[in-house]
């Protein structure tokens, strides 16, 4: 995952965390002027500030007051148990959280519908039939991975993603564009045609879909022709199994080895609502197009 380089003021690299302490029976802010890597063994002084639940007062520390107030608001509004930022850095008139750890209170799930994805990861979640099937794809076959990570979600846009970090970035982009994913899964490490076929069949077995997004960054060694061939095999097999023709839009955004041959093969297919893109558009832009196409299809049904 490539991120923007941030050049912050020397010495303005802080550690700050907000948590609830049962001894104080209130929020506490833990702050150190010596943040960054190795903070655990740092000789910098760490201060602890209990916050009274009856007073709207925050401690005066080396973090701008309005920034600190926003962090406390984030903690309250999102029912956090822990909000830890390390480091929090100052750049001109801006502040940046360069890394963060957040722990949410599971008991607040009923107040946060947007947590549905996370709620399926907590202990006690009963796996769906698709989740069980997807995790079996890699058993005894070490040619890349496909389906080891699969979760059903309540949306209407099926997702077939590739690449660990890129797939998570893609999910963020889809949700930010207003889309509702029907699942989260990924394949990576140059999986075989057969494994991609099986995963595609599972993804397309979800009912009431309004779109399918086949998304990935620019691959280094994944054979795009091989994996796209597996995708087409899975799509055709799913049509037979479900006794249907997929009319919803299918947007493919891929790039990498043998992508020209893959795109030529895909463009020769008949009877599908295909939208094929390479690296000329970003993951974010393809997410916006996917959401628009899915919305148009849903309104026409």
C-alpha cells in the first residue's frame, strides 16, 4: 500500500491514546511527546489525564485544542474502547494521524448499522454456506490463494478482488462511492484457472445481485489471461447451475502480465453486459462507474 510521504516538523511526533478506565470511571488521555517507532522503550515522559464525564474540559497538552476535541468526539460518537494514534504529527497548520489502532465496543452494534461487516468477524459468527465453500478452495492446492478470505455482506454488488492491500482499498472506494458490497473476497499469488473458477461460482451464487466488480491493481506476476479465463469459466458454469443469464453489469478493472490477451478474449464474449478497463482508470474511478451502472440496472428491473 503506497501512501503519501508526510514531512512533519522535527520533534512534533506524538503518541496519544484515548481509552476508558474502570478505576477512574472515565475516559483517560495518555500522551507522550516522544511518539513514533520504539515508543514502548522511549525515555519520554508519559502523562495520563482523566476526563470528568460531567465537565467539558480537556487537558492542555502539545496538541492543538480543536484537534484533541475532534479525537474525543470520534471516541464518543463511534463507541470506541480504544483510540490510539502513533504517531500524531504536526505539519504547518495541519495534523496527521500516520498510524492508528481503534477498538470498538461490540455491545454497541445495535447503534451502528455500518459495522455489519465487522460484526461478522467477531467470535460466535456462524459461517454461511458460501463462506465455508470458499475457504475449501485452497485445500491441497498451493497455486496461489483464492477464497481463503471470504465474507458474505448484505449488499447487491458482488466483488471479486485480487491483491491483499489493494482489495481492502477497493472495498473502501466502493463504499465511499455509495455502493453496497455483497461480499468480500480476494485471490492473489497467481492462482490457477480452476481455483478462480470455483471462487467466481461462489461469488455469483449470491441472490439479488445488481452488479459484479472484478477489481485489482496492476499485477506483477499474476497471469491475467489465466485468471480471467477462470473467471469466465466460473461465470458460464454459474449460469448453468442457476439456470439463468446474468444481465447485470460486470465491470472488470485489471492489469498485468498477458492483460492484452485477456482483454481480447473478454471482448469476444457474447451475451454479457461487460465493461472492461485497464490501468487507464483508477480503482476509485472504476468504483464510481460500478456504482452508477448497478444503480441504473436496479432501477430498470
